[in-house]
C-alpha cells in the first residue's frame, strides 16, 4: 500500500504510527513543513519518501505534493493525519484522488458539532439539548427552556478552546460583547457529570476490533479557563453502557477503518449517558499511550495492521488502571519531582514535558502511572497534584 501521512512530524506520536505502517509493509510517504534534515531518525527510517511544503494550509501545495507521489509511486491507497485540524484537507484530497476514506460529502458531519446532533438522534443515547448558530436572542430563549447554567462553545474546533460556562445574565452579556464575530457558536444545557470516552479501532467492515474507556472526573473547560492542572484515567474495563452507546453512535455515523474517540457525559444526577461528540482520530493527551499501558498492547501497531491488512490482534482485556497527572509551572506543589520518581518508581511508566501548544489544557509536565486498582492510581494522582497552602 502507498500511504501518505500528512504532518508525520507533529504531534510527536505521529512517528509511531508511521513506523508501525512501515512494519506492516506499507510505503509511507510524508508531507510536512519541516525540513527533512530536522526529522527524527526514527521518522526518517519509517518514510519511503518525504516532501516538504511551505504552507500546510495551502491546498494547492498539498495537491501538487500528492500528485508528485502519485506519479512516482502509482495509486495512493490512503491519506491520513489522525488529527482533527486536517480533517477537511484529508477529505478534499481523498475526493480529488478517489482515495478510500471519508470524503467531502460526509466530513462536515464529524467536524461541526451542530451536524453531529442529527446522527445522535438515530442512536440509543440521550442528546444534550442545544441550539446552533447561537445569537443573544436565541441564547436567551434557550435559557428560558433549560435554565442556567448553559455552555457556549465553537461549532467547529477541538478541545475546550473558547468554551464558556454561562451562569447568569451578566456573564451572558459579557460573552456576546466579547465573542469573535467570525466564529459560529452553539449553546448546550449544562450537565453536571464526568466524561467517559469510547476509544478504539473499527475495521473496514464496520466491526469494532478493540475498545477502551477513559474517565475524566474534571471539567476540561474549567481546566483551560482557570489554568488548572489535569488528570484522567484509562480504565481496565469498558463499562457495558459505554460500549453499547459508543457502538450505536459508530453505526449511526457509518464509520469504518478508523481510530475513533467518542465523548459521553455521565450525569451525576441520574447516571444517564449523554452524547457529546465524535472524533475520527486517536484520543489525544497521551491517551493512546495509556491504552498501551493498561492493555499491555501496541495500539500503534494494531492500527497499522488494521489499515494494511484489516486485522487487529489486541486482546480486549485490560490489566491495569493507568492515570495521567499533570502539573502547571505557576503552581507550587508539596512534593518534588524527585520525590515522585523515588516513591512511585514501581508504578511510573512515563513522564515528560508537554509541548507548549498543548500545555493550557494538558499541563506543562505530566506523569503516567499504572496499578491494578483504581484506588492506587487515585492516591498517586493526589500525591502528584497536592498543592502548598498559602
């Protein structure tokens, strides 16, 4: 197979996907804006060929690069980046070159949050009440129905950027006074609860071959807006209701041969699951690695095997709970980095600095631990993130 990997150098774990594609027998052709000499040795070894372009957002440049690879290697079988930011460019290239995968006729259904709603209506999952293309008058009318608080967020975009919890009329007025005119927003009722993800691999026949769940008992929106540190957990098992809801959503969206990342709210009030959003990519923020640590697997390798051979060999049985705990530079912590390494060396599986572009949500430095009980990883997170009192 001839597989073009768009932006193989960023984010960092793209290199692992490229290496796994090569190991599975594919020709990996890279397109990026970084000089070849600046690529890591591991990435250079994974790439059959590489083309540097000046502007990744310039579709004409991307088109010419794909045309060059087509002329040199023959038909292109896949065009991937595994990144939300490039979904539209991916779909355009697939459409123009008739490459397998999501094309322009359906990509906007998984880019715009408002368009996802019509697919959620087909699922066995409760929808969060919402209003799209929100204006002040629409928001005010919506609040009459659902009451405060509400959440207002961009219709297009990943993470919690420009997402606000609106608690009263004053905050509503402030939001509309300051909101960027060029950005379309949606408003949703606020659900007090945890986020449970449904992550995994679905093959080209539409069969889920592997799945996992992460638990976020913090609000990412609050983490971003208050510059707080973050933690989350990869669970040892997928809760039955999460699997049922996730697979219902996958069927509604007719997703095949993808790494998927579905977000669900679990209400603290009644335990009900609410559909939040669908992403056709691996989970971010070290979650892909957390899956490997929890399941003693190589999910990069299994994704590549699925793409090249339509075969996945990862067991659906978790061994550990894996926790992610980050720190922020502006906070003062009780325990030192050296304390953490010394005391929890038997549980520590990864620690590193976070790339600056992700640090607002993910923290400046992070640790990953795994243990056989949830209580143990919870206690380690509490130790890592314990702050000094003024």
